C-alpha cells in the first residue's frame, strides 16, 4: 500500500495533495470539506496498520481527490490534476489488488489527461 501511495505522491507534481489543507491555504475549506484527506494522512494510516483492505485505501484516495474537485472549480489546475490522479490512482489500485506492482506506463497516460504545464 505504501508503494502505491508513494507512486501517487510522485505524480502529484504540484504537491497539491501532499499534506493537509488548511483554511489559510484555502479559505473556508473546513466549512466546505467535512472529511479532509491527504497523502501524508494516508501514509500514516498505512504505517499504523489502519487499512484492512485495498477497498479501505481506495475509499480514502477517492475521498482526497473528490474533496479537491468539490472545493476547486473545474478550470483550475488542482481540479484537473485531481481528476487525472483519481483516474490513474484507481487503475493502480486495481492492478495492485491483482498483484501487478510494476508502475511503468502510468506516467504518460496521466500526463496526457492532466496536460498541466504550470500552476
């Protein structure tokens, strides 16, 4: 599970999902997003053995990217990257569940979906 999160983290090129979002970073975030999630929280949960199944981890991945898409307008880089990483992340979870842990091939597809060249 940690390997998967590290791969998602590596593809978060603007570091949008690395750590918890604060209201100082995103005004009224805590009023809009009731269940925040980020990669550092998920990594901590893996280290503490709090994910019993791949479905539990997948739920937090979906939550993190859905939160970003809920808070940020569709035209923003955050929303676009969340959409691309969600698609790629779910594909990775499916592959990991099937025992396929090679991560090659995901980077190009994610770049094409995101087409994020700058913030």
